[in-house]
C-alpha cells in the first residue's frame, strides 16, 4: 500500500468514527502525546494562538469525550464528513505532513441539515506501526461558530 | 490496480452516470439479483424495515427507470454527487464490503441549487469480471425527503 | 505512482493553490498554450459557445490574475474546493482525459459561507515532465452566477 493510500485510509476511518458517533474511538487515532486543535483561518493567518478547542494529549481527548457524554448539554446532532484533495509530504522516514480539505454537514434531531463547517486539516502523521496523528490542526474557514462546538471535527 | 482503486472507480462511474442523466445505465452497475435500497439513518438505527425505495433485482431497477422516463411527473432536476472516505473490507476472495460518505447537490431547472441529501453508501461488491454492486444500501442522514424522490441516489 | 494518483495529485494541488489564495501560481498548472473555460451545463448541452470566462493561453491567465489583484473591485472572498469521483481515460501515451466532480464553498469576509458552485471538470492533461492541464473546462451546474465571478474555479 502506498503512503498516500495509508494516509487517505486514516482520514477515512477518522471521519467514519465521528460520523457513526463512535466518539470513544476518537483519541485512538492519535499518538499518546498528540496535539489536536481547532482554529479559524483568520486567527491562523494572524498568528493568533486562540484555538476554538485544544487538546495536548490523548488523555485530554478522552476527558473531553467523557464530558461530552455525561454533560449532554448540547442538542443531539450528527455530522457527515467529506474529505478531499489530500496532499502529503515526507518529513522523515517515519513521518509525513498531510493537508486535506474538509466539509462537515450537521444533521439535527428534527432532520434539519446544514453546511456546518469547511476548512483544511493540517496533519503530522506517524506512519508505523499503524498511521496515527501526532498533530492535527483543523483550520476552519469561517469564524462563525456555534457557542457550543461540541463534537470534534 | 488495487482493490481500493477498483472500488473507487466503480463509485465514480456510478456517480457520473446519474449526474449525466444516463439513468438507463444505472442497473448495469449491479449484478442481476442485486438489491438496492434507500433508507434513513433513523430507521436503520431502529432496525425498521421501511426503505424509502427498494429494488430486488436489476429487472426492477430497469422498470423504475422506465417509469421515471415515461411518467415524467417530477420537476426536471439534476444531481451532483460527491463521494468521499471510501473504506473497504475483504469478505472473501471475490467480494468486498465498502462504506463511503456521499453528498448530493440538486439543481432545479431554474438554476436553484440545494444540498439535497447526505449519508453513507453501504455496499457489497462482486469484484470480477468487473466490479458490480451485489447490494447497495443508501443510508440518508435526514428523514426529510421530498415526497417525489425520483432519481436513484 | 499510478496515472490515477498523478492526476488526483494535480487536481489537489490546483485546489489548494486557489483555496490558499496563491492565485499567481494558478497559470503554472497549465501548459503554455492551454485553454481554460468556465461554462454552464445548459450552454454546453446546447452547444452554445458562450463561456462565462475563457483564457486561451497561460499569458492570458497571468493577465487575469494581475487584473484581479490590482482592480480589487470584488468583495474579499475565499473558496474551498472539494473534488471527487475522478475518472481518467488514456488519450495517447502522453495524455489523459479526466472528468471529476467539484463543489466550491465561498467564504465572505464576515464569515458567511455558501455553496457557491458545483459541476464537473473536463480536462485534457499532459503527463510529462509533470502533469499539467492542456485544457480545463469547468462546467457549472447552475447558470446562476454572481455578476462578478472573480476568482478562477
């Protein structure tokens, strides 16, 4: 399998885990000390360190999912991810950088469907023993966000 | 060619046939006794056997397209399919299961464009002599559907 | 690398260049005498030679980008491209034809986001020394367009 196919496979499994509401599996797509960050294109362009959401380890990610499951303050909703235009660049023998476009549809409980978010994933991926994100930065095109941005993107 | 590429090619040819209004070619993407079903995520989760649309053979699919062409009761419309995040799993030496996300844009005759449907394709694919669907279940995210869901998804 | 992967890589680099506002790089995705055309599905179906936009050489493309940068009459906006369902067909040993579906999200400066355009790319691609478009026809599904269609699609 090519590195391109391996990376696209990782992105695809990640998308389906979130879309199937298998949120408990989400941290497993990352290495133990991975960082995950949701930012806006505007803040990234200005170099402002103001992420919408930030996790510095897999433990933090697990906490976040636990809170989500127990707090349960948000209106039930599901996502549908589309991922496209995946480019990869070798960093060293064990790592690649990846950029990919994404679009997320949000489906509310009443069946209402909206284009929720679009943007790009900027990833650093450790390839072996199986591909995992060391860093995933989700750069959202719009700064308009729900106050309760609940589910990871 | 890898099995992944063969499956993605099948999904792509299927999408373009529908988007180009080559509906008569639609049954040819299936094996003779294939099943095709459009369902909602809600009903699938509840195990309810209430498909929005169901065909149990290629002959039924041909009938459906004939009716569509002759009845012609629906407002002229076209689709644009986006397919993403294709995952495959070997069933046996001749078959694979595939899951893929999709999104369909609908274009009405006056040029109005809407996000018509999103969801996932759950497929069982026979690989040889050329890849064809033995089963395609279209699980739509929203239960909100037009009463006249005319064109296959 | 397979030809399929090479073509998908070209489409992906093209999309990211536009989405990152690296418009000056846009002509470099084409051969020197390439043609680029934005048309509507309606006019294409009728055989009407009325493109929304047309460039007959890389020089014309460079001019267009220069005008865009200097005239600066349009409201600041960014795009996000999604590309899907890429099919290729060998023309001869050095060229392939490619068809792909696309969808473009437009992000205005106030953060407002809309589905701006959808359609298909019809391309003729020269493979070596590196893949470049000899011809790119952007067939848009809707004839509804902003009077100021500024950025290439």
